[in-house]
């Protein structure tokens, strides 16, 4: 949205005129609806905070040790891997007033605002409850955990309408900020929205002038939503000076952090910026005398994420609202293959043939593959198998390296799939015709902003680095929960896991390597050693309570019995013999050496050997997941550097303590019940 410095003088606002009072907060809501009744919730000014000493713990770096000693070079043990939601000490949270107990007048106000401004006739109960908590309780905080496409974003938008003033939203990625501006901006109702990172040079000066002219009087008629990246919220940012000026004048009334799990879960390149941004917001709020509503939003937010955020961003009068994470209308399949690219392409082709009018999203951890080999495969199956009636259409890549304008255009094209035709082009007049995208190949960058109601198939080559990524990817599929035959698939191999391990070990920070390796190990154990329905396992990992009862029935490969076919039954003594012979007299072996040993002994190890390499890859992944063998790096001088490659990876045979006695792990294979041992 283009800023207008004197927007309040450009014409009458279509929002209802207010009376002469100018106090923000709950009283503002009363004036919007034209009532003069006194609310018992009417705000009182906050007391200025006292100075507090800030103590920050410095993370202790650890020197790299030899292969078998440095814990940052080995995947964590199974005993350190949580199987369910965090068990941190419970805090006391405020209850959220249920819909039936909310005053009818409040419900009417909320519904009227949602309908008049954003055009929704039937808001969901949780949206009304959340809006009521924030809009009618000054200085309140809310943690809103709802799955993708449940309508979280409507909550801060409506709160902004009701409380007036400025709503400041921290968003993790550029694409997400641009998308939110399109949703939030309703000029005819006096609702302005800006993503400050898009405003550069003269345009930035124009927006600064607009915000400088924004007054307390205008705040009672026109709301402004400001979306900003962590970089724009640093203490030394020019934009932070603008926001601080708004805060000093009491014009910021709501602060939100979208995708709040990113504060803790984002990688080394972003976490520092996220933490600094959260601290800046916290410092700004504490300096204000007027009450400020706070909201954290995410689809994947564990208790540990909450603890991490609240270490740097104070939450007052906190309520937690968590909806079901279940995506049980989407079939979840995990497959181990010798050639994951081939099997993934075959699955995509089959789905395209069956559902030519729907979209697909192909994930990969490699930007090079997304923009190269995978994109070529996607283009090929569209060309060969898409019926003419559903074309012309194309495949497009989407990675973190794409520019802001490219990302915004691709997200727009992907969302508008049903109305577009053609492969896209630049017209003679310089305008751009968006392409109709049937298949998008993408890295995890697609998890913040890429969405479409026509997406019915998503797949990942290799392993998602975290269960957060896995849930975000699965959440792209069947957003309306109204389509049939929807799938999320993971096509993996042992080589894919080694590649993911190498990518983690190139990280320059030892603590970050340990954190990421633990997340990857969580993913590995859940996928290759399933002990329950995949849907249930994922839900219990994230949900704080109120787990969805029962299993999915036939909507995951575990409940369909397919996971039993990963390896088939294994002869324990034969597997022990292969491990003993391979590692005899050696500190470590290469992945290829162990793979060859298992392949050569296939007739002896497997009760029902197959010719498929997936069986070999699956048993090696299970050995890793059970901590019978571990991955390590042979040349520690390459750890934390880009020159590390899969050639520098080795396998170490671990030991296990049984009744206080250390024994080679291969002698206790029978302890690991999730392997099909006979």
C-alpha cells in the first residue's frame, strides 16, 4: 500500500464516527459502536516500569574434539529425544472466556467488525474468543496455536479494528509480510497496512512522514497495521526509531509475533535477529504508559518455544488457545527408496494423471536440485501427462535465494491457480502475465507464504530437518479440509540422511550443530522406528494437551501396515555378524562400506530379501535411529566449513550399557523392539 502523508485529510473515513473522547483501548471499542456506556474493563494507565538489570548468559563454545569424543559431531542418543510435548514446569495461564459466556454485546461487536471490514459472515468460535480476550482486556496477552489455514491472522486484524491505533507485527520472512498486507489493507474502512521492508529510499521517507503525521485523534478513526521483519526491528534500525516515536505518543496498541516458533527454531542466520527484535519490542512496550495487547501466533509451538520467547518478550495476563493439530484428511506416507527422486517423480506423475486440475508442491533440502534436476522432472511430467484441457501450465521453483518481487509474484500465481492460464510472460507494455503453476519445487522457504486451496499433493525428497518443517509442509495440503485423495509423502534414503547431516555439520556454531542434529534425530526416529500412528505421533509431539483421540485408521503408512515392509523381518544374529565383521579392528567405516556389507549379506540378514535397495537403506537408517551406529566426521578441521562433504562422513559403532556393563551395541540389537527382529 502506498503511504499518503495526510491520509486523514484526503476524505471522510467510512468507519463510524466517534465521540470526542480519545482514550485508547476498550473505551475505543465503545466509541466505534456509538455507545456511551461505561465498561468495567475501561483501561487505566500503566505504571512506568522500574529499571531492572539484564543478565545474559554467554553461550560457551566447545572446541572440536576427535571423532568419537565431540558430541557436536555425533547425532544425539535416543534417550535424549523427546517422544511427546515438552514436560516443562507448568505456568499459570488465564482462562479464555468460552463463546457461550462472552457478553452478547461483545459478540455482536466482534461479528459486526469482521463482517463489515473483512467480509466474513460466520467467524469461527475460537476467533471470537481470541478477539474478545485481546480487545476487551487491556494489557492482555494471548498465545494462539492453530494449524495452517485455520484463520489465525483474522484475530490481530480484527483486534486492530477494535482497539484502533497501530498494530505492529513481527513477521519472519519477506513473502509472508507482503501476503499479510494484501489481507489486512481495507482503505474504504480506514484500515491501512504496510510492510516496511518493501519501502525503500523515497518511498520509505514517504511512509515515515505518513506515520509522523499519524495522530491520536486520527487513531480513533483509522487503524494502521505495520508488518516488519526482524531486521527492521533491531534497536539500531531506522524503522525502530519511527516505531519508538509512535510508542511515545501512545499510538501502538497491539503487538504481534507471527510464526512465533521461529524465535527459537530459526537457524543461526536468523535467530540472533529474531531475539534482538523480540527484545526491542519488549523494551518499547515497557517504556509505554498506555496498555498494549500482545499475541504470539504459530501452527507449531511447543512449550519450549513459549519459554524461549518469554525469556526476551514479556507476556502479561497470558492465555493459551491451542486447537487440534490433526490433518487426518491428508494421507501421510513414508517411503525408503534407493532412488528417492525417481520414486517421488513417479508418485507425482500418478497424482497429476488422477487429478490434473490440482497442484503439487515438491520439497527438497537442496536449492540446486529445486532449481535444476527436480524442476526438469516436474516440467517433463507436465509436458507428457497433463491433459490439454488443463493447460497450458508450468512448473516453477521457489527458494530462499529468490528476490522479494519474484517470491511475491510466485506466491500470487500459486494462489490464483484456478483463474490463470499459460506459462507466464512479460507483455509488450511491460506488464507481467502470471503463470499457471501446476507443480512448484521448493525448499523450506515455501513454508512462509506459499498457499493454495487447490494444492492436494506435497512430497519431500529426503528428510525435513525438523518436525516443525514436516508439519508446515503437510499443512500446505488441503488447506480447506474439503478435498479428497490428498497426500503428503516423504521419499528418503540413507544417502539423503547423510547429506542432511553434512549440511548441519557445516554450521559454524557448535551449539547450533547440536540443536539441529537433535531435531534431525527426532525426525529420523519418528519416521523409521514408528510405534504408533504417524498422525498421532506428530500431534502428541506438539500439542500441549487435549490430544485428538484414536488413530487415523488408514490415513498413514503405519496404520496401513506399510512401515512393516521397510525392511521386512531381520535375522538378529546375521545382522550382528555383519556389524561385527565390518567394524572389526576399525574405529569407523564409511557409509558405503557398511552399505556394501549389508547388501552382500542380504540373503542371510533378511527373512524375505528383495531386490529393492530401499530395504538396505531402511535397515541402515534403523541402525542410526536406534543408536547402534552413529554418524561422525573424520576430519574435524572441516567441521563448520563449507568444504565438508559426504566423503568426510564415517560411521561409528556405539556401545550400550546393559545392567551396568558396557557392551558393543550389536550384541543387544534385540533390545530395539521397533526393528522387525527374529
